[in-house]
C-alpha cells in the first residue's frame, strides 16, 4: 500500500471515530449542561457551518502550498476543539457551558474541513480510472472508525474521575473530548511521517514553462495519459465569466446536488435518531452508538460491491449514482412510516441500515464523476484542490442547514408524539429526503440524455486516436490533442521526417516559425534540400493542414 494511503486512511478513520463518539451523546451533553433541543440543533449546524467557511481557504492553501501543512494545521485546530469540549462541563451550566460546547464544535468544524484535502490529494495522484476504487477503499477505512465507535462509547461509559476539589469530574459525556484530542494528535503524527507532497500536477498533469524567442513566454501544461503519453496544450488565465459559464454546466452542478442530497439526508438520521430512539424505544447513548456503529458493517459490504462494480464489472458512475439515489428514496420513505413510539426495535434500525447502505453507492462515484468533469475542462483543470473544496462545501451546507430544520420542523417532541394519532416520531416534512433523491435522479437523467457524461482523459485520447487511424491521417485539431508518439505513427515511419513534423506542429502551437522552434543543432543535422526530406515535409504538412515553413 502506498504511504500516502496510510496517512489519508488514518485521517479519515479519526474523523469517523470523532463523529461516532460525539453524535450519540452530544444531545445529552447539551441538555445536561443546561441547553435546549433547539440549541442542540444549532450546535450541530455550527459544526458544519465552520467546515463550510474553512473549505475554500484550505482548498486554496493546498493548491498554492501543498497538502501537509494544511492537514497538520487543521488537525491541530480539531485537537484544540476537543480540549474545549472536555472543559465545557467545568463551566457554570447554561450560557457559559453551552457556549463552550458551541465553540468547541466550531473548532472541530474548522478541523473537519480537511476532508476536502483527502479528495483533492486522490484527484492529484491517482489515475482517473482508479479513483472510484481508491475513494471506496478510503471510505471503507472510515467505516472501520464508525465500527469502533460503539466500543469507544462503551469504554467511556465507565469513566468517572474526580478532578480537583470543586466537584468537577471527567464522566462519560465530557470524556469524549479526551478521545478527540488523542485521535487528532495521532493523525498529525501519521500525516507528518507518511504524507508526501505530490509533484505539481500529479499523475495526470505536470506544469512547465517554455520560453520562446525574444521576450515571448508561453506557459504550458503537460497532460499525461495513464499509459504515459503526453501532450502540450497552452494554458490561458480564465476570466470570471469563463469560470462561471464552465461551473454552470450540468456535469458540475449535478454532483453538487448529489453530495448535498445524501449529506442532508444523513443529517436527518444524525439529528433525529438519538432523540427519536430515546422516546420511541427507550434507547440511550450506548444503544444509539451501537445502532449507528452497526451501519459500518453494511457500508463496508456495500463499498466492496461498489469497488467491484466500478473496477471489474465496468458499471458507470452515472448508473451507480442513479441507482443509489433511487434506493435511498425508498429507504427514507420507510424511515418516516416506521419510526413510531412503541414500535419494535427493527422498525428503527432497518430503515437506518437500508439508507446508510446507499451512501457508498452515491459518495465515491459522485467524487469520481466530478473529478473527471473538472479535469476535462481547461478552465478548471488547475483548480482541482479548490473545486474539491467547493464540492465538500456542498456537504457542509447540508450539514449546517439541515440539523436546525430537522430539529424545528421534522422531529416531534414527546408531547407532540403523545398527541398525534399515528405516534410517529417524525413529521411529514421529513419526506424532503426522498424528494431530494428524486431531483438528483432527474439531474443525472438529463446529463445522460444530453450526452454530457465526462470521460477520463485517457478514454478521450483513445477515441481520438482510433478516429485518426480510421481516417488514415489527422487534422490540426486532432493533432493538437493526441500524444506526440501517435502523431509520429500516423504521419510516417521515417524518423527524421517525423522529427521535422513535430517541430512544425510545436511552432504552429506557440505561434512561432519552424526556424524559431528548431534548435540550430537539429536543423544542421537535417539536409532540408534532400529530396526525401522535402517529399515527407510536403506530405506531412498536407496531412496536418499546416502551412509549410520556408527558409532561405
């Protein structure tokens, strides 16, 4: 396994453990310190809002300065948030203690913004065809963290340590902060030791600057196909309007909708499940943690299936995303009808398992689809880190908007459940989840119908190569996008003639004459008046549609 995978996997596992130890107990921690249900929802939203605000900066930071320093800084901030979470209960109950819990979750949200760094790192160093599998692997490791959560919470249930003489002690609720500090410090050590900075441009592109004659400089990006072939294309600084027009395309917007949808739907579970299960079937933090942690088993199995379907069976990202949202819509509809007071236990955990099993089917393919779409657009190709951060912001928007709305409109209080004729723990507003799934399915259908499905760079190059072979030659437009080795195969087998053709092609791209582009050494090695060279030059230029350069 690559060293960077170990670092990214551990960082993801820490994020999962942090979630699993906080989510089941934070409502009890807030209430125990004088807070309310509405403040609980606000604190959940604040975590995601802080993450949302931090992701553009951390994405820019990674594009400009690399990955290790932003990763370490974000983990350090998350550690400080864990320390404040621990100390919050030492403050007077009410505004002071609840405010400290809020501040700790704000710091934790800033630290959690590093999730965008992991996706950007994968986009930088992993070939397009392997990204869905790699993201699924990293997600599977995160699920290991979720699976470990119930065990951690069970151990915390035994914590009871008196600290000082003022009666403050470390208990099962505030000891969560100790776990947050320890796990984030561990992740910092692994990132420092194992996460290497990728070469600029990564596996699919490298940047370089080539100087022409006089004061003329043309910056170019060298884009390598997976087989190692490269091509040179000019890089221009895009205008704001070009950027906005590119981002407004369906293959960019629909992944934003997809990631927003399954994160908003998950917030319905995260926010509503602990209080609903407590009122409906009497579950506390440990039982809730076990139920949420058991999702990891189902998710890991689903991830293995997604990895097989993507890498071995050749199922497209579009098909995976569409089927995932369709099945998710059914699971969330069942969740609304089955969560009721006095229901059997399986009425609560079965919809939980069904809905969570669809996360891998939507998450990794959405990332892969988005990464390929970004790389396929010259305006966005150099902004992969920022674009991955923006996509993660879609998840953060869901994270800070949904909990408050769920707590206010979707989750019934015990009194409301008692007064309702159906005894359901959720209101009809919770059906927003399957509605969002349906809208995303419509978006993916539109992309499929309009032919807007992005292809990996290697796939696009292969299609162009096959077309060139069928036509027996290449046009100027095709030559500009094919690897130079393929140009040589098409235009002829004579090595000296193809060298001359490459020089003509590069001169045409950079706006220079062949004499400016060719070095004196190479030009002196060729006899331009040789009949064989002249004949090949004429044939090559006619094939490419280039104007012949003449020299005196």
